[in-house]
């Protein structure tokens, strides 16, 4: 969805999170993240788990980045990337990744939990 704040607009992506703990209890919630949040998270986990840096991640784009066709393409690419990092093999072979994911997908806004260096 495109959100307008003052004179500026940006896209926000909704992520549906289903978490099952070891006892089988299931929780469901939705979080909203900007592309820059995903990008910062990708950089953070790629620096900790070097092989995750080779996963396909949507590139930055400066022009037409709010066009419907572009937002749909990016949504699909982000979904593929998330699916890859939440897969059981990825989580099992990267100790600590699950905790980082749960923090990233927590109910609270991501920028309130972490201060990651923004790259321009």
C-alpha cells in the first residue's frame, strides 16, 4: 500500500506472520514494513550469515518505485526472499537466524528495535 506523509509518499508492505512454538501453540499477527526495513534486515543477516547474501533480493529503484506494476513485482520478490529465509533448512543451518527474524517481524515497528546504518 502507498502511504502519504506530508509531501512524501512511500510503499508499505504487510507481512502476515504465523508463529508456532515447540508446544504447537500458534500466534498470528500482521506487521508493516517499508522496503528500506527489508533492505536493512537483508544487509544485517547477510553480514552475519555470508551465504544468505547470495539469495535473490529486490534491488533499489529510484524512478517509478510507486507504480502499481513495480510494487507488485517487488512484493513478489520480497515474498520469495522471505520464503527462502524462513524455510526449515535455512533456519536449521543458521543458528540465531530465527531470533533475528522474530525481532524483525515483531509487532513493534522495526526502527524502534534497531538502529541500522542506512546506505545511500
